[in-house]
C-alpha cells in the first residue's frame, strides 16, 4: 500500500513599498492536497482572492516540484515566504482594519512624560516603566499615515514625531470612531497572538 500523501502549501506575501510610497498588501499561495491536485490562490491580504487550478500530478515529487517552481517565480518579484500562522494573523488584522488599510508598526513603547520611544526587552520587565503599544497605520480613505499610542488604561492617543527616532510624543486622548474601533480590534488580535513587534 503506497504511503499517504502529505499536503503541501507555500504562502508568500508582498508587503514592499511601491513607488508612490504606499505599502503593497498582497498574498500568493500554492499547494497540493492529498490527491496531488495543485492550486494557486492570490489577492489582497484579508480577502479570499482568486484561485487557479493547475491539475493533478502523477506523483508527490511532481506536485512538490510544481509548487516550488511556481513559488520560485514569485520570489523573484519582491514576494517573501511566511508561515501559515503569521499569514492568518496578517489576514485577521487586515479584515479588522479594512483590506485597503495597512498596519505598518505595532510595537511596545516606553512612556517618559509625553515622550515615547521603542521598548527594549529588558525595559518590558521593569515594573517601574510605563508601557504602551505604538501603532502606525495607513488609512487609504484619509490618504495618510496615523500614529497612535495605546496605554495600559485603555486610552488611545494621537502621536507626532518619527517612530524609532527621538523625539516622538503623544498628546490628547482620541475620541471613539469606527476607524479607531477597527484599529483596536486589530491590536487586540496582535496582543492575543503574542506577536507585538514581530
């Protein structure tokens, strides 16, 4: 009796920055099932995308070769491979904030007065440090990048300055809005996954 076929899947994303300064938000995947049937799927991260059928292969070696060759062509075009777990998180975040919007940064921050800076691992363990989460998101409808600080008390603040380079400041709390609710949902998903700063 022949050995059971183990399905295979390769997931690639293109999150490079285009000439106009906006970040691409595309996925491409190829794989085969236990019947050696090869398919590809592609589209915007967070959407189902389109599917193409590549037929059934004669054996597992042919199916693996087909998937690897299809992926190799995409890897030449700014795509990079990611794990299925990371892809699921990116999809969940994209669905939360809208697939035309992009979360660029979601990292832990240290608060010093009104100033914030990136948190190092040892700073996260110090109980004397006030920790927040810095988020930068691109909203297509508003055609711009927005920087936010999520504090431990649940308040969300607007930020100014350049993240990663001092000074970066947070100011008054933001009022509730549908856009802010979507971003909060995305941040909650990232926190739950343990992938803040990943």
